[in-house]
C-alpha cells in the first residue's frame, strides 16, 4: 500500500504482534482478524497460527510455510525478521495496546477503500450496494458474541411456554415434505445445523432445494445460497418442481405455447398468494459464512421479515471465516461447519435452521449402510452438526429407481428407520409421493418376473 495508505499502517507493530502470537502466546488470535495486517506474508502467518492454535519453533514454522508456498525463499526476509525481533520484554498488556492500534489503522484503511466504492455505487444509482457498504462500515470491528443466561428453576415458566406452543403445532420444526422424517425428527429446527450427505450426483442439491420449496409453500421465509450454480439455474429447478414441467424443457428451451402458459399461470398464482419469500443468492466459490451472514441481514432488511431457514449448497466449496490457504484441508472444512453452526445458533434470538450438503468418502459409494466414518472430514463435521442424513443408492435401489434416506446422527433422539424415497428427477423432486404406489406396483412386478425367470432356469 502506498500514498495515503502508508499513513494508515505500521509495519513494525505488525511484525511485533505476529512474532508475539507465533512465538509466545497464540491465544490472542481470537481478538483480531487477519485484516489488521497490511503485509501479505503476515496475513499468511496469522492464518497458520490461528488455525493450528499453538506457538511454533523456527524450523517447524518455516516447514509449514513451505507447504503453503512454492518458493519459500521469497518469504525468508519476513521469516528472519519474525524470529530475530526481540519480544522478551513485550507483555500481554503491551500486545493489547498494539492490537488496538492496528485495529484503528485497519479501520481507516478499510473506510478509505469503501468510501471509493460507495461513491461509485451512488454514481451508478445502486442503492442496494450503497446500503450494503454502509452496513459493512458500520459493523467494522464489531464482534457479535451473544451470551444467554438464566437460573434453572426461575426459567421454568419460559420453558413451559415453549412446550405449550409446541403442543398446538403439527410440526415443531419446519417440515421437509418427507412425512416419515418430519414425524420422528420434528422437522428442521431453528438453532440447529443439519447436513445432507451423499456421493456426487445422487441428488443432494435437489434434496436441499426441495426442503426449501416445501417450507416456502408452507409460508416460511427461505434464504437459499448456491455456491456451485447460478441464480437462474436454481430458479429453473424450482420452476420445474412447482409447475410440474420437465426440467429438460428449461435446459434445452424446448417449450410449447402450452408450456409457457402453464408456467406463467403458476407464477402469477404464487405472486397473488405468497407474502413470504424464497430468496436465491449465488455466491462465488471460496465465500465464507461471514459473507453469507451479511447477505442474510440484507435480505431481512429488504423484506422486513425474519429468515426461518438458511440453505447453503454446499460447505465443501466454502472457505472458513478465519481465512487459510487450504480450504480443502480437514481443519478448514471443520471450521466451515462450525461457522455455519454459529449462524444457526446466533443469527437471531431464536436462531435459524441451517442445512447444507457434504461429500462422502469413496468407500461409501453404493454401500448398504452409511456410517459416520463414511462422511468426508467426518470426525469434526459430525461433532459440529446436530443432525446428519445421508442419501445412498445400492445396485438394487438403482435397478428399482429408489434412493434410501438414512439418519447418521440425530442429537437427543434415536435413529430414524431407513426411509425409501422415490425420486422424479425429471421434475427435480427427491421424493415424489404421487408416484409411490405406481413405483411399488412396478417394483412388485419386476420382482415377480425375476422370480419366475429364476424358476425357469432351475428347471
């Protein structure tokens, strides 16, 4: 940074702080973000110490840096300074003074950068962008830590009120549309992180969108974040599902005038009857939970209504709030899960239901029973989540065009028995109950035919 920016940085203070965190006490990492450092090397060093949560000797730290960059020699000047500067006489109190100073300098740098953006947005008459930047500036440096406390016996009346409310509800949570699942689990609960796992192309994204569309039709407010598809692609899937028009028509543009009329009438009907929202947001790969939360606040401001369900498709292509140069590492993946869990518990007073997708290991493909060990990055992600359900399809299932929904984890409750789903991917439906009886009849016919052929072969 040069020009005006040089006035708002202090490289000596940055060096002293990062050296203290790496060599003496890493615990102060929780009080700052990587943004207080204006030097790229120090940002990387901060990512390493904040992720590993430990101090380092010189040789070990240089080895870790070497794993992250192709040419570690380019960083040698910074590494030499890092372990040469004296910090013996630097106290915890001194470091906190340095932290406050660097936070202040970062605030000035950030404000200068955003001032240019806000002026540009005003010139373009982009009021939404202006509001977004204004919120970013207003929330700068604010750490949202919510603490809820209460004495057990005195809180009885509050808990009783919650139960009385639940007694009058057919579903305590937000129904998914899979009746067996909703009956046992109560649906998608606010304050919980749920994960839908499965191998590639089995229907995770369709399942997550189905959860959202079912909730939306029941008048809940949905924020659907797609990180791998465009906003329009998500919208076309919803059109196919709700209007009962084959998705291939949208993909190839093979519409008749009758199809167009059916589509238009369906949209018009929803516009006349729906007051709640299904907001679709497409974010780039490597976005983080903090960016999602910012967009959620914008959505609530826009509609003046609270979000009931957040769907993120999906966590494996995100980046943790803490940064890091290896988002595919298991530590980063676990951090992403905890970042989403924090949104679930803290976004608003009662929390919000958060559901996302996750991959499975190669050995999980085509198996009959899905277990925790089959979940990619499972050790940490299982811990972060409240509920995990998996989609599997054995050879027999594939032959009968069925998918199994298996519960891998359900905190506080026993497992839900395996649920058989009857997908209709022509209409982007994970479970088409309307064809259930027909599928069962077809399945029965196929099995009877197979048995008959077997008897003939025996003869």
